[in-house]
């Protein structure tokens, strides 16, 4: 299952990277730029992972891998 999860993640990243500049990707309500969709996906994985960890009484530390979620805009 982990191998499939990783393979799907890589395929998603490759698909989003292949979208031409200034193009959008169809999404639930409105189309989104690929970078926004990628960040939203990272946020969803982080958020739901936190939910699971907390329900098990664990705490996941925020690491540099999450810089896309916590970085303030320039």
C-alpha cells in the first residue's frame, strides 16, 4: 500500500508539472493553477495525518518538509 501511495504521489506531481504555464486544472468548484492544487494536496495530507496522529495520542512535529504550508508570502 505504501508503494502504491508513493507511486500515485509521484504520478500526480509529474502530471501537475506537465501543465503549461498559465493553465489551470479542473477542480471541484473552480479550476486551479497546478501549484495551488499541489499545495492544497500537501495541506490535506498534513491535516489528515495530524488528525490520525492525535487520535492515537501522538504528535507529529512540523519539519522543513512542510515549509510550503507555513511559509509567509514575500
